[in-house]
């Protein structure tokens, strides 16, 4: 680090320690290392990390970074798969883990106010005790935070019927990139004026830091049925997905797993999946008790007509939970196959699932890689997991090449770059595959209205050459690629 940059970092540490106390400010090498990665393949160390305990402390931390001209990056649980919380330009990581209180639950008006570090499942469980729920359920929900969900506009298996995070956020308190605090939206539906809550949700930390979130809550469904349909051929499972939706049925969840994932899950979790199947569909319907049996029968006959070998309906809550544990533990289970995975969440039209799955299999063969699939089939939201060993440089290179080819296949099919994981660093250079320079310029102007200095999570979302942060020429500019990517 050049001397002027080192001076600025030292002054930042002093300011932060003055406001937060030394206990919550970290700058030793091993501490910076711990905040240098998320669940993507990107890596970059921050200069300083702090863990504020209130909105006022978040605002003070932002002001301290901006005063020194240093970038700042919000961090929830670091489960992001697009590199969003990786501080690629150095500067300050502001961890929200201490802001983890559920502040208010109002069942009559159907909202909850939470701090951003509240874990998704913690809110859902608190509501569940009272017969209510928070709908968006990322598979990472045991760990990921509502602040991260808001920033990434996260989805989950049940977002097929209920929509993604943007459909469930009524308002946010935000520390803007100049350190001021504002409220967007409200505690109730607030349709007047510009939908600034809608602009903020999905902004990936580039428009400020959410310090409170007002979540829409819902009654838990009266009844639920969960089915597992197994297939000898992947194409039959894909055909069933399109046929179920075409029949006018919108299940609460419609997930697909291929043979290698099924076997890895079985070894790891023992969810009761058939290990000789080429694919399974995990299908859930919920609603009023009476209508559910009819929906189950319709889905069963559609699946069987498309070649399902068996359609099993969970006959107890314990069995249902086991089926879901398999799906939600699938990404962890693949660690049994290879040390790492690389994952893009491209979206394709449902009717193109099969052809894009074939393109993925072709990429695997061409690059001598193992790719397994577990995904939100009902939304056409693919999750090909390219398995590899990061110690093998040649294999790692082939992984990146195959990843790009898969994303090109998704876009060529009429799809897009991400269904729920966000753009972050992993896909920012692909943005101009789907947006014109004019589109990107317009989005950049919106971002700059919130963050004219470009210090809020710089170099994310927009293609690198457009990154709006004017990073200083003293060591806080882009880092060498070799250091940044596995
Ligand atoms: C095993 C596994 C399964 C997953 N399954 C799903 C899934 O089903 N659906 C899905 O959508 N995603 C899924 N994800 C991705 C990830 O969990 C989500 O993107 C999640 O919302 C990230 O939350 P986080 O708290 O970990 O955020 P982080 O990774 O810490 O941050 C994510 C982004 O949010 C920003 N950010 C964090 N907090 C704030 C805040 N308070 N204000 C402003 N910006 C903030 C960060 O700067 C970063 O850009 C999965 C990840 C894993 C590892």
C-alpha cells in the first residue's frame, strides 16, 4: 500500500475505534482474510472491517470511509454467490451481523420490522409460532440475512408461487452513501410517488446500506402436500415441468435435481430419494385443505403421462421435512464429489430447459468437467454446479471457460444472467450481453443519484470498464486478476 493510502487507512481505523470502540474494528491480516470472500470464487481483502451495533454507528462508519475517500462494502452472512460482498477495491467492510434483532411483528397489519442481520429462517420461525410466515426462502435461509436478501432480491424454492424478495418488502431504512439516514417505503402499502423501495431492493449494496427492513408477512397455508416424482430420463422431468404450468397449476415449489445430485444428497443426508433415478421433481402445493388432493391428483397424472416412474406423496410432516432437507442441503452435498463448485444461476424460458440442459452437458464433455444440476425448474432458473479442485489450475481455467459458455447458452435461448443470485463481480462483465450501452448508462445514472462518489460497493453490477467508482491511483484501484479469482 502506498504511504498516502496507508495514512488514510490508519485515520479510518482511528475514527472507527473512536465511534465503535476497538472491540468492533479489525485490521490485522488474519481478520481481513476472514472477510475477503463469500460463496463465489472471488477474493479480495478489505483494509479494515467493522461491526457496528446501531444505525448511527453504520452511518458514522460510512462517513468515516467517505471522508478518507475509501470504498465501503456492506456484508451480511457472506453467502452470496456472485461476489457481492467481496471488497474488490479494498477499503472498509461493514458487517451487519450485530444488527440482528426482530424489532416488531404486527400480525394485524401483516408486517415485521427487522434489523438487516436477522437470519431469514429466524424471522420465519418466529412468525411460524403464530401461524404466519415470511415467504422468500433461499436454500441458504438457515444462514443468510434479510439485508443480503434485500440487496440481492433473493429468491428460493417457494418464489415460484409467491414472488421474490422485492414482492415482500414494504420499506427500508437506509444509510445513504453520504452517511445520511433515510426511509424508503412505509409499514403499509405506499403506492404514491416513485417506488424507491423497488429501486433499492436488488441494488447489491451500491445505493447504501439497509439498516432496517419492513417485511410483508403472510398467513401460513392451511394445508400443504409435497410430492417426489422420479424419472429414468431427464427429458421426461423437463417435459413434466412445462406441462404442469401449461395445465394452469402453479405449485408453491417445483424443483429439479439430476442423478448425480440425487446420489450425493442420499449419501450425505438420506432424504429418501431414489438413487437409480436420472432426475426427480420435488413438487409442493399448498392452500386450502380441500382443493389440495385434486391438485395432487392432477400433477400425478401429468407426471405419469410424461414418463414418471413413480410419484410419491409425503405422508407425514417428518417425511416432508426430509424431502426438503435433501433439496436445501444439495449444494453442501456436492462437497462429497469435489472440493469446490462454480455456480451461475442463468434463467431460461421453461420450454427451453431441455435444450439448455443439453448445452450444459455438451460444455461438460467439451471441457472434461463434471457438471451437476439442482434448480428452480418452475422458474426456469438453472443452477449448474461445475465441480472442480482449485488446486488444479488447468481444471480451474476450464471451469471459467465452461461457465461463460453456459451463460451464453442461457442468453441465446431467450433467457438472462441471473434469477436470484445477483450480478456482483461474477457476471458484471456479461451485462452488455443483455443490455445496450444506453440501458447501462441509464442504470448508471440511477445508481449515481444515490452514490455520486461511487464509493458504495464499487466495481459491482456494471461491466468493469463502466464501474463508476473513480478509484484512487494509490493502491485502491483494481487488483491483479490472479489474486482476485480462484
Ligand atoms: C448453499 C447456498 C444456497 C443458496 N440458495 C439460494 C437460493 O435458493 N436463492 C437465492 O436467491 N440465493 C441463494 N443463495 C445465495 C445467497 O444466500 C443470497 O444471495 C443471500 O441473499 C445473501 O445473503 P447474505 O446475508 O449472505 O449476504 P452477503 O453475501 O453478505 O451479501 C450479498 C450482497 O448484499 C449486500 N448487502 C448485504 N447486507 C446488506 C445491507 N444490509 N444493505 C445493503 N447491502 C447489503 C452485499 O454488499 C452484497 O452485495 C445461496 C447461497 C448458498 C451458499
